C-alpha cells in the first residue's frame, strides 16, 4: 500500500467535508464547504488544494470544485456563526461552562 501524497490528503479531507454537506441543497453545500475550508484551513493548504484540483479529475467531489471557485459562493451556508459570548442564548450559543 502506497502512502498518500500531500495533494491526495488534501483532496481526501475536502471530500470528507463535502460528504458532510451532501445532504443540503447544492448551493448551501458549496457555501458550507467554502466557509469551512476558509475558516479552518491555512492559506497554504487552500492554495495547494486549488492548485492540485485540475490534475485530480474525478477524485475530487464536484461540490469541492465549486466551493474552490475564486468567486464567493452565492448560497447561504447551513452552518451558523458561533457566538463568543456564552451568556447569549440562541443559535450558536454554548452551554459549556
């Protein structure tokens, strides 16, 4: 069994994110994938993923390809922004204490 290249690891991780969002409508899924990658991946990881996409062909989920398009996705991400103030109640609030 051969080890995965760095590009293959990035594609695998991006595809896992896409699998999570697959149950949402495409526009929301693309926005969710984009938001997750921008929020949690380093600029270098994002640049490496974008650079390797053309050579990966059908190994890359089509939602990932759309999410990595240079333009901001038009859909609304299904992931709501979290609040930093745990005293606030409602969406994104934490009850961790």
